[in-house]
């Protein structure tokens, strides 16, 4: 979902005459926290059979979520970042309220062709997810139950928080492309104006 949001944000930015090159000069404060969070989340997937990950994987997931929230908070001035933050908070909230695990709909996973994730949750090798059927109350509505099924090539099950974050990513990327482009254009206009005086 997030990869598609990045691609769509770039496409919209280009259509609106934004500069793709300006993405590389966008300054994200606390970017190292986001990288550390990414490493932690990838580690829980790549080494999910390790006894340490089986025992503490869900806590690593929570730590990574906190690091992401901190990164988003210190960059709240950027367009779309507030929407990403809200989505991340919703995802974090449902995880905290459900023993540090994200509820996910098994029927949705089957529809998306992701039986391997169900197997991993059932045998304990994927410790940061749980069945949505185990959840009662309002947090159930914040879990992953929205299915993007096959034949979509990247079939998945997502949450409301994921959707908000994806929209925020689209706004952030095309906004940064346009902001940089417009500021460069305005500088050129001002320089031309001064040259005529």
C-alpha cells in the first residue's frame, strides 16, 4: 500500500509540473529513527524463527512504531505528514490495546492469497499479528480487514490507519515536489525582476 502511495505521489507531482529531483533534497528531521524502525520491523520478518524474535518480536514491533511516531511528529510541518501521523497513531493504538499485536482478518488473508501469513501467526513464528476473530470491542474496527484481493499483483489486507497513511504519503511526496518547484520558479521571477531595475 505504501509503495503504491509513493508511486502515485510521484506521478501526481510530475503531472502537476513538480520536480522529481527535489525529492532527494527534501529534509526529513530524525530520519535515522525511521531507518532504525525499518530495520527492527524487517528483522522480525527475516529472523522470525529465532527464539529471541519469537519471544520479543512483538515488543520490537512496538518500539519501531514509537520511533516512527517520533519521526512523524518532528516533521509535522510538512504537507500530508499530519495525516500520516493520525494513521500511524490509529495503528499503534490498536496494537497497544491488543497485547502488542495487530489484529488481521484471516478470511481476508485467504482472499488475498496470503495463507503463509496465517500459518506463521498460527505457529507463532509471526508474533506481531493475531486473528481479528480474537478481538472484541471498538479496536476491532482499527485492525486489518480491508482486502485488496488478487488479481491485484500486490494483494494485501490493510487497516483504516494504513489508508490514512497512504493518502498522507501521496500528499507529502507531490507536495514536496511542488513546493520545491514553486520556490525555484519564484526565485527566478524575483531575480529577473531585480535585473530589470
